[in-house]
C-alpha cells in the first residue's frame, strides 16, 4: 500500500499542500488582486524629487507624463545608475504617494518609493532575485532605505505597532487573506479565498510607520519566490502596493499590482505578569 492509497481505491486528501504544488506567481496574477486597488494617480506627473540617505547616497526620481519614472541612484565611490520604467502611482493619503516600478530582463529589479511631501521623508524598497538562496529561504532580497527629501531631515521609522494585530485584506469579491503580525520581523498569512485558498505560512515581514495609522509593510515569501510591499492606511481602511518575483513555470519575473479593503479584526496583547 502506498502512502497516498487508502486501500479502497480512493486517494488520501492531504491536509497541507506540498510546496511544489503551490500556485506559481503567474497563477496568482489575474485572480482579483487589483479589483479593490486604489486608482492610479497622475498628481505627480511631470514632477521631480530627490531623496537623500546616510553616507551621501541619493535617489533622484522624475515622474513622466507618459506613465514612466526615471530613477537615478548615486552613491560615493561609484558612478550614477539610471533606469527608466513604467510606473504606477497611488495616493495613499494627503501628500503621501506610493510609486512602484519593475524592470524586466537579465538585471530584473523592482523598486517601490514612498514619497511623503508633508513630512519631507522618502522610503525606498529595492527588490532583486537571489540565485544562491538556500532551500526554505526567500529568493527575493529586499534593500530598504529610509531617507529625507531635499531640505528636510525627517525619516520614516521602523515600528512594532502592528505586533498582535489580526487584519483582513479583501482584494476582490473572490480574493481575501488574513494576516497575523507576530513579531517585529515575522507574520502569518492565511488565504481565505482565491488561488491560494486554504494555504498559510509564516514569513519575514517588517513594518515602517509612515503616519499615524498608516504603515508600510514589506514581506518576503519562502515558497513562492516573491516579495510584497504595500502601504496600509488604517484610517481609510485601504491598502495598495504590489508583489514581485519569479514565476517558476516560465522563468520570468512578474509584478502584480494589489490593493485591498482592510479591516482590523482583533489585537492580542500578551501580559507576562499573568504567566507566574
């Protein structure tokens, strides 16, 4: 008798789908991640910004009127690196914008830039694929830089404010997930509806505070080789961002815009004084 045979001709229903049978990134695309996303905004079209980071590094960006963004990255000791890519701009809050762009090809990279005009801060997440990632570790590497817009000294700060929160994200009528934020650097997700329905995992996830009740959440998955970066506005009950990574079926990268109607379901607070 084989492990998947009951002896009566019926296969055993596995209680947890093996990782090699999970949907690929392309299979997730087109399953309603953008149904409830914020609309694209042209409020930054034609405008330029410069973010300055520690050590003399900077990132200049220009939003074209054709839906593109030009990114010019400079750092001491090397020449500038400039790329132009299609971009989506979302207005997360008043004067607070999330820009995401992806460059395909052999030097595939995805960049998310949060521009906070009111605070004078900028945060940049640069995502690249790792060819040498050990099994069971994220294939997408994230570099997160917090900086200030020219003329300001403000920064977005890493935060633990979401620890203990259980949040429902509904991306469309047939696509929903819940998140449980466990620690400063780990969270559990569970798909309630959609291509990954019934699947769950615990992955690396980090949070930066953008404003009161507005956060930037970045995570890296172990099974599907992708990462995600979203801005979550709890005051408005909306999130917006993207997931990006490698589709293992085609061997190509894919960027999927995503946005949800978001609800805080509960919050757990652990009190060590009650443990004795």
